[in-house]
């Protein structure tokens, strides 16, 4: 920036014609305006890239969240099924033990009656 001011000062003081000075100033201002537009375009482009990446990341996050929620639901369903199977197994085991006990009692009674 200091170089630019120094160049402009040299242009103003070393020029023999006022019109020449103003032409150089206008040319310099025009170049600076062009540079500003180029920088704005670069910023807009980078913003659009970052916005796209952010949107993509948010979409992936939503998909991952849905997947996680589905896995949690499935885990709860499996846990419920395991609990139900455990209870059913317990009931069947108790019934089996009771039947064996009853048959054993009948066998003992039969043996006692026949001997």
C-alpha cells in the first residue's frame, strides 16, 4: 500500500500535464476496482464451495442420525425379543421340571405299590 501511495505521489509531482495525472489516477482507480471485483468473485466462489461442503456434511449427518436412530430402535426390539424368549424359556423349563417331578412321583408311587 505504501508503494502504491509513493507511485501515485511520484506520478502527481513528476507529471508535466494535469490531464496526464488525472488519466493515470483514473487508470489506477480502474485497476483497483478490477482487482476488487476479482477478489469479490474469488470470495463468492469460495463461499459457494464451503456452503456446498457444509450442506453435504449436514446431509451426511442427517443420514447418520437416521441410521443411528434405526439401530437404536432395532437394538431395543432385539432386547425385547430376548427378554420375551428368556421368559418363555423359563416358563417351559419350569413346566418341564414340574412334568419330570410329577412323572418321578408317579414312578415312585408305582414302584411302591408293586413291591
